[in-house]
């Protein structure tokens, strides 16, 4: 069975779809077979990102590795019970189908709580939570005293992850490796950045997550989305050498993937070609 990586955070705009797409392409470029599932059908960012990629491939005839993709919409059945049954069936089918022929499955989830999103969390082998580098985002993980920065307890998202960890344990005895990654980091070493870093560090052990080095704030992420490309697709040429900013950004993505330890998970797979 494939190793399942879920991107989740009950907040829109934290970088789930961007990080999901970059992780998928990074693993593909390492030679792994990757499937992907978009559970945020309403926004459909991951699906649209890939659609733009296919348009780019069609127009340039460039070979760009792409995941086998599925999008699962929210059920429109008449009752909540039927909706849940249908959503559970769709997700199970998608995981079986992709799981049999891929090393990794990347699941992108919506920025709101839903049955489907919780269910996906309970299937995660690795859960990656990107968060904007601010106390507003930190608030979804922990209830923090604003004056002293003491932790009063877990917040809604952390409680949900704890619930899904229990669900996972009950279902197959498995565990979820939870990684929190800071996104849109400011390039200046501002006070706020240091404070968020300190508080996040203090949460890691009690809440049971690891902290991955994150991505800095870079306009290029928006430009790449429009073309369906990732930092890992940028080609260097004599006429167009990569900028220092592009190189460091790409390095940040690679560091996140190293943090996953793909070779430990699925053994060494020889890159294609
Ligand atoms: N590190 C970053 N620097 C600049 N823009 C970013 C960064 N990460 C994400 N973005 C942009 O922020 C917006 C929201 O990101 P997205 O991945 O769609 O978040 P989510 O899926 O959590 O809602 C997008 O326009 C994306 O291009
Ligand atoms: Mg998204």
C-alpha cells in the first residue's frame, strides 16, 4: 500500500495546495510513483493547478512528471448518513485504486472542517500542516495567553488531529507522523517571527508534531501556479540562469521532502530514464 501524505489545516490560504503540488512533483522527480486526491473540490486549487500543468504540456510538448489525479466532491445525497456513507466509499475506492500502483498518495484538504477532511486525516501516515507565520494561525493549534505566551491547551485543529490519531489506532494500529511547516516566512528576522518560532517549538512535544523548515514568502509561487509549474520544473539555460531566490526556494522544497524521509518509507527507487 502507498504511503499517504495529507496536507491539512482548518484555515484557507495557509499553503496546503501549493505545498501539496510541490511535494507531489518533488517525489515524482525522485522517481516515485505518485497519486493525488483533491478533497477541496469547491476551490479545486490542486485540480486547477494540474489542469494548467496539462495545458502547459500540451502547448510546449515538454515532458513534465505529473501525479495520477482524482478529485472527490462533497456528496449531495439526501441525508447526512447517506452523504457520509457515499463520501467514505469514494475515498476508500480512491485510496485502493491509487494505493495499489503508487508509492505515495498526496491528499489536499479544504480549509474548513468536514467529514471527508476528518476521514482523510485518519488515513494519514504523514500529516503536513502548513501555517502562515503568525499568531492568528498558531491560534488554530493552541490556545495561547497573548501576554505570557503560556499554552492553555490545544485548539480545535489539534483536537481534531488527536481524535483522528485515535481513529487511526483503532482501525489498524497505525500512527500519524505530524509535521508542521511554517509558510510565507518573512525574510527579515522580525520579532514576531522569533516569537512564533519559540511558541511553536514549545508546542511540538506536548502536541506530538515535528517542525519542518518552511517556505519563505515569494511571489514566484503565484507565478508558477498560473503556468501549472513548480520550482522543481524550472530549467536552467545559458540565456536564463536560475536566480538565487529561485535556487534557495527550490532548496526549501527539497528540505521539506528530505524531512519526510521518502527513502526510509519506500526504499530507494531508481530515478527513471
Ligand atoms: N510561500 C509563499 N509565498 C508566497 N505566496 C504563497 C506562498 N505559499 C502560498 N502562497 C500563495 O498563497 C495563496 C494560498 O495558497 P494555497 O496553497 O492555495 O493555500 P490553501 O490551499 O491552504 O488554501 C496562493 O495564491 C499561493 O500562491
Ligand atoms: Mg487549497
